[in-house]
């Protein structure tokens, strides 16, 4: 029997996190303001942790300028990781890159070590990298738990073939989380083509998550 598809909801408030859980999301990714999301405030994290019982992952991103982080950024991010752990967060979401858009493995390794036993997800900075499969190999070596990706496509449906290749290589070693305009009308097609077992939907409008969960339940 095929296990049900988990829907991760990208939320930016207590209200949207609470609604995502009510509508059947299996996990919340909590983000602060800014294009692509930044680290949410400690108050927001604490309130969401108190209000929801499903796993809570938190964005660790000090700015939206790029995915390049200097030593000051590193210090801020490490402190945010420790704070998230103290608040009972289940996982963190980040994606350090070099200027050539390859993964900054030194920084990532430090973050992964500091984060444990929390889970670690690499966010859609993955879709900026030059080679999806080569990047996957690096993340496997560093024991990353999730990759949020559109398969280097404009949307998850556009990148479904690459998502399928990533899923085939990752197997059970790492969760390939399909994201990028996942909607009720395309979620079955994305899963059919990519074979992923988890999808990521934006819940700043909670009805999107509601509709994706309902669509998955119909078949």
C-alpha cells in the first residue's frame, strides 16, 4: 500500500501555522518576512511551537541579499539554530552557497553538527546550484535530511523529471520535497511524474494547503 503524501506548509504567522495544521498539513516550515523568507522571531517560533503539535521546521536565513554568508552571518545563524533548538523546534531550513552557486560545504557541515538532533533541510537555494545530482551527492555526504526543490524547474511540475532522478538516487537516505507552485490541480501529476512522497505548499494563503490536502485525499 502506497503511504500517504505528506504536505509541508510554508507559514509566516501563528494564524497560518494553526490553519495549516487544521487543514491536514503534516509539517510546518515557519519563515519570517522577505522574499523567500528569513529567520522568524523567537516570539513567533515560541508561539507556533505552543500552538501546533505537528513537526515545526524553522528557516535560518539572516538576510535576503543572497545565499552567501560571511562570518558575522555565520555567528547569527549559529545563535539562531541554538535558540530554535531550545524552543523545541524539530528542524531547521537553510542553504549556504559559494559565489559560484555551489554548496558551501564548510558552513553547511558546521550547521548540521550544531543542529543535531534537529533535522536539517536544504531549501530552494538548491535550485540555484549548477548540477542537481552532484549537489545531491554533497548533501548526502553531509547527512542532510531534506531537500526542498523544484527540480531546477520554474515549477515542480516543470522540474518533475529531475525530481524523479533525485528521488531515485536518494531513496530512503534523504527526503526530496517537491516545491514550486504545488496546487490542488497539479499535485497528482507532480507525484505521478516525480515519485516524491512529500510536497511543499505555500500557506500564506491557507486555502492552498487545504485544497492540496483535499486533492490528495480524493485518490
